[in-house]
């Protein structure tokens, strides 16, 4: 998961934040919440690659955090909106090459 807090007070800051979000999506991340994007990685090595890519995308200002969680931990997430429970998002499809 990539979580970020980027400044959007000026036009260049808004442009940099929008470009960062677009770059995350190009790298296979999906929006989980507005400033939280998630991407499934089949291995630690794959996660290392995408973490390095995120580092190269970071705008000059703001903060970006990367959090690694297991499939089981992600599957145990409970989403609440008000007092109603929202259905869990579909689990990402895992590809395996032999």
C-alpha cells in the first residue's frame, strides 16, 4: 500500500499530486481511498521492485509511506461507512508462472 499526503495549495503542487496518482495507477496500483493506493505483489522481490518505483515517482514536496501487508491481513480488513458495512473489494487475481 502506498499512502501519501501531498500539498495541493498551488497549481504546480496539484499537478505534481495528480501526476503521482496517475503514475501509481500506471504501475498497477488501485485507489483504496483517496490518498491510499494498493497493489498486489506475488513475492517480496516484486514488492521491492514496486517500492523502488514509488520512490522514483515521489513529488518534491509531501510525504509518501509504503506499507506491506500479507494477503491474509488485507483480506481481514473491515470497511465501514457510517453504521453500515460495505462489501469487501474483490481479492486481486494472483498470477503464477511455472
